[in-house]
C-alpha cells in the first residue's frame, strides 16, 4: 500500500454530519468515597449517610451525610461563634480579601468544578463551563467589591450584619445558587450554614476545599448536607435569617414556620414565565431565544420561558422554525462538549415532567418531539413543544421545570399583557420586538421581577433578581441583594 492509501483507510469519508463524541475528561476531579458535614472548618463524621448519583447514568458517586438535628445545631453554633469571635467586627476591606480569594480560586479550579457539576447534576458541560462557573466567580468578585463600601451603598443608614444566615438551595444551579447566597452574606459580615439540595451536594462539598484554601476563618461558612428534614432543622434553628430558593410549596411552609419569630426571610420560588414574540421581531434571533429560554439546563430554570406567546400573524412561521431548530438539539451525555440538553436531575423530577406532559395530551394540546435517541440508563426527556394550548390547561398554569414548552397566541399588546399576567407566578418575562417604545410599554405592565428584551436567561451579578406573587420576595444580586443581610440603625 502506498503512504497515501494508508492514510485514506485510516480517515474514511464521514457517512453523516453527526458530531463525533467529545467527552470531557473526568480525571480532573477527585471524588471522595464519603463526605461529612463541614462545620467550624472541620469535617464532621456524619451519623447517617445516603448515596448521591450521576443522573445521566445512575452511577453511585459518593456517600454523603444526612444531617441530624444535632449536627445542624452544631453547624449553627459554629456559625454563631465565628460571627461573635471576630468575623462581624472585621473591617470590610479584610472581608473583601477573602471574597476576592474565593473568586480567584473558583476561576483557577473552574474546570474541576464544571466537570463535577455536570456529573452530579446532569447539566451539559458546555453550560456548567460557560455559564455556572463564570457566573459563580463573578458573583464573588462583585460582592467582594461591596464589602468595604456598605456605608456608601446605604448612605446615612449605618448598615450592620444581622448574624447567622441559614441558606437552603436547589439542584438546578448548585454552585451558582451557593454563590448567590454566600457572597452577599459574607460581604455584609454575616456567617452562614448552607444546605445544598439532596441530589446535588458535591460541588458544595468541593467548595469547602476552596474555603480552606482561601483561609477563611473557621465557622464563617458551614455546609451540611441532607434532604428536606435537614432543611426543616435549619429553619427551626437559632438563625437570624433564612434565604431559600426552591419550590413554592416549601417556600410557603417556611414562611408559616417563621411567622412571628422575627427571623428575616427571602424566598426565590417557582415561575411560569411568558416569552412574548411580536410580529416585528427579528424572527431567527427570537427562535434562538425561545430555545434558550426553555431548553437551557433541561428547563430546570425557575425563570424559564415556559409559556411562549406568539402574535397570531406569525404563528405558523414561528412554530415551523422552532420545530426545525429543535431537530438539531443534541440530547445526551452531559460531559460531552457538544451536548445541548443533558439529563433530568432526578427520577422524581422526571416523573413530575411525565405527569404534566400526559396531562397536556389529555387536555387536548398537540405535542411535538423531534426524533431523538435517548441513552438507556439515566433520566432523560426529549425536548417537547405543545401547540393548541388553552390558558386553563395545567401545562399553561403549572411549573413543569423540564424541557417542555407551551405555545399560546395573542393579537394585540393588551391581550399579550393580560395573558402573560394570568399566572400565580411573576419571576421573569421576555419581549421580542423591534420597537423600543413597545418594550417599555410592555415592561411597565408585566408583573415580573426580571424582564428581558430581545434576549432571554441573561444573568449578571450587578442586576437584582427576584419575584412577584408566588415567585417569592426579596432580591438577590446587585446592591439590592445586600439589603436582606443587613440591619440598619
Ligand atoms: P424543594 O423545594 O423540595 O427543594 C429545594 C430545597 O429545599 C432542597 O435543598 C430541599 O432539600 C429543601 N427542602 C425540601 N423540603 C424542605 C422543608 N420542608 N424545609 C426546608 N427545606 C426543604 O424542591 P424539589 O422537591 O426538589 O422540586 C419540586 C419542584 O419545585 C420542581 O419541580 C420545581 O417546579 C420547583 N423548584 C423550583 C426551583 C427554583 O429555582 N425556583 C428549584 C427547585 C425546584
Ligand atoms: Mg420537594
């Protein structure tokens, strides 16, 4: 064989235009067999444990603690001691140094964190690498900048830290939600006890190593793992504030529990955002925005654009382009760099999605799912769109928290506003139009905490985030995000 022929036999002409597998290496992360609770700067051997898995393969990853009431109490005590023994009295410029360090270490170790996040949570590595990690670091950088400027942030109001914050976070953006909670709390001079969600504890546990590396005084950050039972103990414990992100149901229970106790509370709960497309918009960009709005992070996004409102005159066009675009979404291995849609976070969440999708079909909506081969093991759901949806259907009312879009129509801006606001939630909304005046007119009338115009799912630490109505109260991010962690004389 000549040299040329040999080369050709090694590189056959591709038979299709599929992407070759491009898996990210896992060996950058070392996962321990067993984790305890991080209390007072030490690892506390857990009394009870459970197994955390990779949702894409159901592979067991590690044993982690299910914190008991006593273990939660000792974490809160460690936070209290750290608050009283110096942290709260430290000059803001000193606190800032720690936060800057944490931010830099997160940047340095970002690949490690991104791989672990995708492994334990199921989200595409493309997203954990390009969204979760950079934003988590940015959050620490941002609040580091405020730590020594609180007097300027709130002139003539003498801001003071409030004490120990109990922080309970969900599984959809595990490390990013940790950053949203811990960065402002520490910048304001508080100490924290944080509980990650039971399905995604590993990046929070790896973060303990960052805390150690940054030489944060022991007890300033304490991490306990476990399910809702552990959450209940934090809420009932001797904390001065609870910050919660999760379901509206649990949010309401927490609010009832805290009523009359004087403990402060912020709640960031569910959503059913309207993404509103007018006939004068840039159509192809809007279709990208629709796809990003609902299929980003498998739709496990509280501010997901899960209700699409299309102006009647362009309805056919939008649906046609949307379906065509959906056919190109790559569903599969979260660690593959080409994956667009990863695994559903848990069996429980998959069941919930299936139940609501079945309800949608039963109520009479028309379902479309692109042809798609799903892996055999793990939890998966094909990106789905429903047309012929009435406002009363469950799929138009309830948060699905999965890759499922409901399409509705409208004729006039007034009708769009009325339909968009017809929901118990009010977290976010999107508007697609060429007219700036129409964006402002709509934004004034939409009852949603965040409104995007000609884009969707954009986050910035400098911009406050939070809801109306059953989406919760209090703001995270920006200068607003400091207020819940401060007392004013
Ligand atoms: P969840 O609200 O039960 O869990 C969120 C966090 O709260 C977890 O850390 C959990 O361990 C903790 N928790 C659970 N029960 C608690 C209690 N009684 N007291 C204190 N903490 C408690 O949410 P879940 O069950 O994981 O998901 C159910 C639905 O909630 C999802 O399908 C979705 O619709 C919505 N959700 C909304 C999120 C958001 O970002 N707004 C995040 C996660 C879920
Ligand atoms: Mg729950």
